[in-house]
C-alpha cells in the first residue's frame, strides 16, 4: 500500500488491524503532510521485508498510536528515510529479529514508544549522514535502547533523553554512541545523553558507551544500575570533548572495571586514537570495583602498531565516590587533574601508576592526603 500527499490514514482505535500479506505499508517518495494513526499492523504473513517504510524525500509525516506485531523479519520493522518525521506512542510486540525503529532521515522525533521482549536489537537504530534526531521518553525492556554503532557517515545533533531502559541483555550496550565501520572512521558529533534511567541485565556491557572517537558529547543526569551485569556503567572509550556530569552509577564490581571509565581503546575506536578533553564532574559513584579510572585498553593491540597512546587532558572534579575498592584509579594518561572529590569511604581512595601517568595534579580531595 502506497500513501501519497495530504493523507490521514486512521483507524478508530488500535483494535483496527491492518494485515500485511506479503506487502508493506509505504509513505511514497516526496510525499508531504501524511498522518497514520490509531491502528495495528500485523506482519505475520509479511515475509522478510520492512513492515513500514517512509521513503526519502517524504516530509511532515506523523505516526501516532500504532502497534506493529509479529514481525520476525531481519529487516527493521519501521524504516524512515524522510525528514520532519514524528513517531509517537508506538508499541512493538514480537519484533525480535531486527530493530523496531531505524532512522535514516534528519529532523526525526521518536517519543513514548515501547517494547518489552528479549532481543539483542535496540529499540532505535540510527544511520549515518543525518542530523537533529530526538529519542525521548521511550521504554525498552529486555532489549537495548539506542544503537549508533555502525554507520558509513557521521551523524550529529542527537538527543537521547528521559528514556527508561530495563534489563538490556547479555553482550549488548544499553546506549551505544559510535559511528563508522571497520574500514571507515565516521564518529558521531554533538550527542546529548540526558536524564535516562538505565538498568543492565545479566552479562550486559556498558549502560552508556561513548565510542569510536565521538566528539562534543554530554552525558548528564543519568542513573545507571549495573548490579546484574557488574560491567562498567559509563564508558568514554574513546571520545573527544566529552562531559560526564551529575550522573549516579553503581554495581560495577567486575574485575578491572568500574563506574566511569576514560580510555584510549583501539578496539572500540576501530582506529588509533585517544580520549581527549574529557571532564568527569559532580557524579555519584558507589558500590563498584573502581570508581573513576583512566587507562590504555589492550596496549599490545595491532591497531597501536607498537605505540599505544595515552588519553590526555582529563579533569576529575567534584565527584562523590564511595564503597569502591579503589575510588580513583589513574593507570595511564597525560595531563590529568584530580581535585575536590569526596573519596573518603573506599578501600583505597586514589591510586596513581607513577610510570604511566604524566603531568598530573591532585588537590583538595576529601579522604586523600597523598
């Protein structure tokens, strides 16, 4: 079914079901002023194709109060390539083999969408080469929320805020900001991860991952509970011009991991590069192996070509860190300032690897007189 200009396609309520029999629903290329609302799409007999596509050039499209169910295809359920698209109050049921929402167009808003089913595919995935994307007030249970892991071009101005993420599963990341491929460096730029409530499932990876040399990132006012996972909560590995502030993280008890990490990481970067100009300020970290730490990951990795590089220009200030084996652990870095933190209630408040940390200053930290 093809929908063109100036159309309102509406059921009376979500009990009105559109059965997709070997053909999907499309908003036509260059269509304008389209609203689709108040219905259910059943993809039981659709086959291996998208259930719903908004084609490139379409604009001013609104999708409201729609349920997509029984879509077991490998193609993402809803693919939008259009601009000025609003996706609100969508529910996904039995959509486990793909992303429920794939965004490949700028000026897109995804709000109040919901999925609760065991899947490694994030509720929302973002393609490259787009800008002004808002992911707000959605709920993802038993699957990740946001996947920006693989793109062939950089994307920018992405807002991920006030979402709830519960029990994202084994070997997945709750919110992944990265970009690029194994052959192409395409980091995301200007991404804002704000006010999200993140709870990891058993065996999960980072709650919030800033990878691939992504730049100009703010991670603020999030709560990350890694109790079931024990892995790192917020990872900057690696990022450039990153601020991590006013977050609460806990439960990161896995060995050689902790609450907030700053790394030079040739695996997550896919290329040689470092974390640089990173501010870790006014966070609360507790109940973890390490509270906040700076290091080189996999120093013998082939991507380093025998010359591992230290992250540099790191500020760790005003944080409250407690009930950790090591409050602040500086393993490797250059140009690190540690000041005015409260690190009283830890087994060891602060540790510095003297041979691997250059040009550092430590001052005014409660619980450390070093």
